[in-house]
C-alpha cells in the first residue's frame, strides 16, 4: 500500500532521514511541517474531505472533485492550490489533480512543555 506520512519534523529529523536515504535505507514518503499550527492550517476540515474523496481515485478534474464534495468549484480550487503548494496533491500533464496515495498516516506527538 502506498502511504504518505504527514508529520511535524525538526530540521534535525529531516536531515537524519536524508542521510538515511543517502545510505540506501528506505525512508517512506514524508511531507513534514514545521509546527502543529502549520499542519492544521494547511489541512483544514474541508481539505481533509478533499483528500478523502481523492484517495486512490486517480486523476480527476477540479470540477469533478467539487461535484464529489458537493462544494463550490471556486472554494475547491483554493483548497487544491494550497495542497499543490505543499506537495500533497500533484497536477498531471493533462491538468487534472491527483492524490497518488492509497492512505495517509499523520504522525506527531503532543508533550507537556
């Protein structure tokens, strides 16, 4: 199963994964955020719903995504571009959008300060 891991990572953790990858150790597919605040800003409730309808759906148009969500195309367009900017969604050669994963794993820990 092709899974993307979304999480909170320090520069140190990112560098450690990079060094592991350079040594030939599989690291998985990660998209890292600097803080929980940024993760939740990017992945609002509507954007989670967008990912849900796009998970393992293949390439679709923004209009089709809006139809599946029952939302306005303009609002979905805004959400799509936010997710494209952070690398969660991809655009195909034909201009469609795609979430090329079968699953999403969110990984972060909340600890006392």
